[in-house]
C-alpha cells in the first residue's frame, strides 16, 4: 500500500494517455470546452481562456492537500495525441472517499474513452487502500453517464427522483 494518493504522475491505458493537469492545458482544452453539447447536463463553461487557465492553476495546486485533495488528468487519445477531455478525482481523506467526474468532448463520445480513463483512475486510487468508497454525481437525464457509472460498478445511492443523483461504489466489495 502506498502512502500518498496517488503519486503525481501521468497514467496510460491501451488507447489513452492521462496527463496530470497543468495550467498550460487550458490552451487546447478551451476549444474543446466551447462545444455547447458538453454543457447539456452540467454548468461550468469557461467564459474565456484566461478563466480556464486560472481554474487549472487552482485545480493543479492541491494534489497533496488535506483533508481534501484534487487529482485531475487530461485525457489524450494516443493515436492522434489529441486532448479529448478530462477526468477528476476529489479525495476526502477524512471520509476515505473519492468523487469522480469525467468530461469527454462530444465528438469523441461513444468510443468508451471515459470508461477506459475512469477504470484506470479507479485502479490507481484503489491500489493505495486509502479510499473505501467512490462516488459520482450525475444528472438524472444523462443516460450515457448513468450507463458508464453502472458499467464501472456504481449503484444509485438514492432512487428518489432528484435532478443530480449520487452514485456509489465500494471497490473492495466489487472485487469480492
């Protein structure tokens, strides 16, 4: 079991490179994040590139934070080396939880890239043993993200019909 969660390094899958978020990623990500389809189920569209640079500077500054730390990666498709989205894990060290969020550019959806990235991040975090539960919050209308969460082993925490639904997964139970 590692002591820090996770080491601050890039990760890889068969088709993806997951690069540690840096402020300079804003230049290429700003274009991707301007597609209005990206915000069908969420808020947070950056108004300008400087706002996105500032957001990335803030997000990348708290890797080793306590009691909450932020872990953000840019998802890059290996064959083209093109940034196609991002994935985040917000760790609450007191609660031993990690909240995941993913965004893939609409032109790259349907290829299971978000699933591949999320599986790699879950593996990386789970190997530390510091997290006992993963969560994600999904707009109830967002069927692709709900399906992705289910494919990863998440279950709906509360079936009440609310706009933003919390999904949970206990990785140790999933392996049993």
